[in-house]
C-alpha cells in the first residue's frame, strides 16, 4: 500500500471524525459510493485530485491540508522555488507538485503534474469536478480525453476547460509528460 495514500486516508478519517459523521453520511455528502469511500479512508484505493477538491469544497478545508497535511499561512504572497513545491506521488503514474500551497484562501490550486507513460491499451481513468481547469504542457506530449473527444497537446499547447465534463489524460510516445494544472 502506498504510504501517501494511507496518510491521506487518515486525514479523511480525521475530517470525518471532526464533523461527527458516519462513513455512510460522509460518503453520501460527497457523492462517493460507500465501498469506494471505505477504501479511500483505508488508503487502499487511489483517488483523483477532483475527488479531494470535491471533499475540500464540501467541508470548507484547504485541499493542501488533505493532500499534504500542511496549513496555508501566507496571505500576501507565497513563493515556491523551482522543484521545491510540496509533492505527492499518488501512484506510480502521477506525481503532483503544489505551487501555491502556502497561500491561504487562494482561488485556484496550481500544480506541476508529471504523468508516466503506460501501455497503449491501458484505458484512461476519467474524472470530473466542479470549477474550471487550465493545463499547459511544458514537456512531452499529452493525450487529453474530454467529453468523448481526444485532444493531443504538445509542449507549449494549453487547454482551458469545464472539468465537470468527464476527462482524463495519458502520456504519449512512451515518455513522461509534465504540465502545469490550474484548478479553479
């Protein structure tokens, strides 16, 4: 079991306990199937950023707190030096580096995301969440599947979209891809 997933599961349990909710009530409030929520809380199932954002929004907590167990403290600016953002590697395929995690009450969550390549026949995991999203490819080529359409983004290409539409991504050419993700 991935230790980072286990730690996030413990933070989810802590939030649920603080809200004095049963697993059933918490899962229902965030529109998560109970069996999935039980696995998330146990750290046995991978989650999407969209799921954590949905929980953070529902309970008015910062996504940084759920992901990294860090409370944002800055309110005038938050400086993140090159490759020094808080990191989480959910699974072998996705690594997130938070770029604005220290700024309290921010309007957007900003990450550098690195996606490792998979075999061509591996299905793309789709997710959806509220808000708006912006992705800018900085290295490699990325296939983004959004609402039934496949888009290929190359270095320098960007996409701004409605993330309530089912979407997912995949690194192309057997090489890792790195992109900037802004989630509003």
